[in-house]
């Protein structure tokens, strides 16, 4: 297995969960960008029509102003999609902190089901659910003492 494939596998521990999480965040971001773009374009285009078309400028100056408006809209779109991409990467990283511990819990549950009653949940620094892992481990210690 190549290092690249291994690192992707380590990041996407539970792809269905993590990608669904990122999809919801990305969809919300894209929806907000689309609403912003429509509102921005509607008001700016209306103001441009009033200010530029009715001004005494020559046609070349008016065309230049419209090109600049178009460039601004393109740049805002690019920055919006970059924002969504960065948000998606952060979403994968954040979901990794929950997917990893859940994966480990499932493995420990399987070990206990298989008869290995000394199995315990050990999470990495920075993982979520440490309090749940500690409570589970304390419960298993109490069960094993009886």
C-alpha cells in the first residue's frame, strides 16, 4: 500500500459518516454563497444601470466599468469556492476526531464480544469522547473485579 493511499485511509476512517458531514457543511456554504451572489448581483447591477448607463461617460468607459463588475463577481465566486474547499478540509479533520474514537470503540466492543474482557479504549490526545472512554473503562474494570 502506498503512503498516499495509507494516509487517505487514515484520514477517512469512516468515509460514509465523514463525507456526509462534509457534504452537509459544504452544501450550507454553497447555498449561502449562491444567495449572497444573487443578492449582490441584483443590487449592484441595478445601481450600475442607474449610475453608469445614465452618466455622460463614453461607451468605452462604461464597458470598462462593466468589465470590472464582472471581474469582481468572478473573484467573489472564486473566493467563495475556496472558502467552501477550506471548510470541507476542516470538516474532514474535525470529523476525524469523532470517527477515529468511534472506530476504536467498535473494535474494543468486538474484542469484548470475542471474550477478551481486558480490552480497554485508549484514545489519542485530541480525540473526542475521552470522558466516554474513561467511563467505559471504569465500567469494564468494575465488571472484571466481580
